[in-house]
C-alpha cells in the first residue's frame, strides 16, 4: 500500500522522493492529467481485471474513456484494450469468458458492442455493433448464462405500450421533434425537469436484447409502469436492475407513486422473463426507498438496500434479504448504524461484502448469511475509501477501486478473508505523476460540538510546510447536507489542490454528516443553521487553538450546495472570515422550494419538528418566523448583516438549486455594496464538469481567496 511513502524524506522543508526527485505542489494541469480509474470487472477465469480510465484533453475540452486490463496477480502493467476516437465505457465479460460487451458512440449514437476476448493475452479482438436502436443504449449487463443483455433506453411511452420495441415509432417522433421550429414543452405534472435536464416526452425503459441481436423486448412497457421511468434515477447509486441466476426473472426499481417528485418510495418489482405477458410483481413493502437488487448466486435470496422512512432520501440504507421461496424480507446486518452504500455477493452465496462510510473513510465489511454469526459485520479492510466491489470466482480475492485524499482512485486487490489495511495496487498508470507531487497527509482531530457531541475535523498543511510560519486558511464546507469530508480524492473540490498554493485546509463534518450513525445525520433535519453551524464554528475554533501556524486574520470559507447555503448563513451571521465562496447555494428557501425538482428534499429538510405533514412555505406563512423553517433558516432575510467579500458561483443548468438563487444573492450584495463577484456558467449543472470550465472555476476561486487574504500575487 503505497510503499514509496516510507522512503520519502523531509530535507530543509522540501519533500524528496525515494528516487531523489524533489516533489512539487500539484497544479490544476496535474489534476487533469491524472487518469480517472473506475468500474473494475473480474474475468470469469479470475485471471484478469478490466476497468475504465478516463483521460482529459484540456486543449480540446474533452474527456475520453477507454477500457484497460491488468492481471489479478499484478504480474504485469495495465494495458489499453480499446482505442476508439470517442471512447468506450461499461466493459462487461460474458459469463463464458469468450466476449466482452461495451458501450460506445464511435459510430454516432451510443450502442452496445461485442468483441471476442483473448484470455491468454488479456485483450479483445475486432468489435461488432450489437444494437442499432435510435434511442441509444446505456447500462448494459449480461444475463448469468450469457443468452441475454439488459440495457436502458429513453423511449416514447406511446411507442412502448406493450412489450414490443417499436423503434420506428421512436425514430419518427425524434425526427419530427428535431425538424419542428417549436421547441415548447407542455407539462401537466411533476417531475418536469431533473438534475441538469428537462424530462421531455421520453421515459427511461429497461430493454432486453438477445446475445445475437435478433430479439428485443421492453421489460417495462407503459402497460406496466405507466408514465414512470425505470429504473428510477439514482445519482451514483447502485444499478437498478438484475437477472436471477437461472435467467427466468429480472428485478428492477421503479417509483410508481402518483407524484414521484415528492416521493422517495422506490420499490423493487420482478418480471417473468419466460412470459411475454407476465405482470410485474412488487416484492418490497417499505414506504421509503428500496434499490440495488442483487440475486444470490444460488438463487435463494434477492438482496437490496432499503430505507424505512418515506420522503427522507438520507434515511439509513439498510441491507435486506428477501427469501424468494418464503416471500419474506429481513434486515441482513445486525447492530449496524451506518449506511450500506454498496454490496456484492460471494460466489458461494454464503457471504455479502459491503462498503460503508465510517468517520471519514469507506471501509469494507462482510457478513455471513447463515450460521450462528449471521449478520455480524466483520472488518475486511480499512484505510481508504473503497468502492466497486467484486470478487474473484474462487471468492478468495476482493477487487475494488480505492482512493485516499492524497491518492486518486486506483484498482486494488486484497484478501477477502480480512481484516487488514493492506492492499495491492494493480493500476499504476498514474504512479509517475503522483510520485512527483507533494501531497501532504490529512490529519484528523475531534472536538466537542453543539451540545458537547463529539465532532470530527480534518486538516491538511500546505506543501513545503514550515511550522514557524503563519498560513492563510481555506475552510471547506461539504454539501448534502448528508455528505462527508474524509480520505477521498476529488476532481471538483480537491483539498490537496486547495492547499497547493500555500494554504492550510480545514474541513469539518458537522451534524448531518454521514459515517457517524443515523442520529448524527438526523441532527441537521429542520435545523440547517443551528447545530451544524455551531459544529462548524467550534471546529474552526479548535483548529485555531491547536494549530498555531493558522493565521486567524486570513481565513476564507468555501462551500457548495448545502455548503453554499452554509456559506450564505455564515455571510449573514458573522464577520470572522476575510472572504467567502458560495457555489450553488440556497439563498432564499421559500423561492428555492418552488424552483427545485425533487420536492421530497425540501419538504423533509424544512419540515417543523414533530410535524407529519410535508414542509411547504404556505403552510407556515402565518406563523412567526421562528416557527417557520423556511424563514428561520433564510440567509435572504438576514442579508442586511452581510459584510464579507463574497464570490457567488452558479450555473444555468442546475435544477437542484436554481440559478436564480445565485442571482438573488449577487443582486443583494451589489445593492448593499458588499465587495462581490459572480461566476456564471451557462453550460453546467450542479457540478462544474467541463475541463476548461473547471480550470476557470479553480482560477477564479483561488484568486478570490488570494485577493482577500493577501496571499501569493496579492501578498503585502
């Protein structure tokens, strides 16, 4: 596990690598040069791992993903096995190990391709396009025997009333829409837009294609799911459909509530694949969200994640086992208070491995399914953030993606027996660059927050650190609010890059943060500017008192999403910072309610304590402001107190927190003559993803911090 660190030395404040090379601070260009590794897949033989790696070309403002392979035993370096001009994603081995499927837009629209697999060399041969569907293909997976492939496509509901796939109907409608000079849309319900796009007239359906491409079927026709989408949209969550081991059944996730914009009630349905007219059967009963179905290899169980409370997207994600014969579901993990973020079955169906956030890390645990110790979580590996779990066919080796705050994601292998903090890195394409960079270690600290509750924080010192100097500080505030800082790499808010130009970086996980038990998460509900704000300020107080190299007179607070709200709250409630950066933050909760898309979020988070009805501004309008969460936690109603120079960042396609929130804040700051600037992206959503936009973002944010903390080019 990164043994090169053991041979680094500090010489007169300069970090020197084992090779004698002097390390340097990371730049934005370095960050973009790093290959973004993800999605490991183990070959049926257990000999190879296939994964994706995305490269960024700053000059062309383009990201391209290709597939790579590497031996599981680490005996050779990884090698690219695809090289199309527009890239390839979603590589999956066929169950017999003879083919690889992947998704590509190299010939125009995104389709499924099949390529022969060379087991000896670990490469693929010339590929053939399997699908040629006008509505494109995504999320392709093999059936367990390799006879079928399930995938997702956006179709017109009227073209998919029954199980047949009427691609001609879809193409005719698409062509007519493209030719029409009228681009208006008519809505008669919610959700009409989501995340960064308008829903339009199409709906996501799960389709089935035979491995020879000759047969195709819609598994979620309008007849069964009406005007809904399947699988339900999930931002970075587990895949929403799975085959049974005998290929006779498929489980999928759909929200059938009348107003899905106000509901988290995703349910798991199964459909009989042996009948073209079989009706879907609902197998989950929780009023909260159920997702991530995965059959045990022996077919006895269907495992899935489940939340108990309706309308609460951040309720505890429990792991459930549905006994297919008894038709009963039980919670699989005993006495476990953190979330099950993802999981995978062992090949013999006796164990389940899962990843779960815990105090700034994402360790892996395992449970036995049966026996006297069934359900007792066992430590497998910790010391990083692990994801994309997969096991070799013999069940002895766990393959995963692993990252740390000072180490971008890589593909690793480790013993599945555990417990351990040792793992072997298989993907080493970023090694040379990472070895050349000084990426300071992250330190953890704990302190008493609001009400004396223990709260965790993290600190990163700047490169070439000198304990005798005073350094300006960047105080990072995470989003969510049900998120967390910790031992993880980021390309959007990278703590190492924030520290690289001479800053101390401090990050606090206040009430609402994940990884500290569900009660700690629930502590933010209805209390957005209360306990979390106190936790943050007490955390900064602690850091100032215990790290004398922090210059208390040169501090800047930066936050995005909920962190943006909190930056706005800080702006209107104290003047301790020299500058503030607020990205896509809520400014006016009342207007944000009417301009967001997922209604359940605001209706839960701004619901009064003890109130069983959804939180809605008009329900509280006649109450005193102190009893109305929309006004009680409104930065807008306190904007007259603002004095701190503020950079406002917002994007046009952010439909989670509409761009009007940023416009309102910037307008108020300008009218109040508070030093302010606005960075507006017409082509981004909640996240700034395009490479050159990201460069401008980092340049503008860092310049704002430098200007008001008198650092770097602005040093006095």
